[in-house]
C-alpha cells in the first residue's frame, strides 16, 4: 500500500510537469515553423491544465 502511494506521488510530482513542459515545447516549435493554429493553442491549453500546480511570477510593472 505504501508503494502504491509513492508511485502515485511520483507520477503527480514528476511525470505530469515533465509532460506539460514537453507538450509546451513541442507547441512552441510547431508554432515557430508553421505559425499559430488551433492545434498549438490546444496543446498550450493541455500543457497549462497538466502543469496547473506550477505558479508563474506576476509582473506588476
């Protein structure tokens, strides 16, 4: 049971943010080559949903 909890934690803490970063990078590369499209917008939205725990700094100025 403990091993199952560790495995789930590893997936949530490591694999999902890595997947989100990979999808975001692929989206940027495709956009740079072919321009913005509905597919790249959708890829960014999926990456944002997967990496929802990641906080970005806000710049107020």
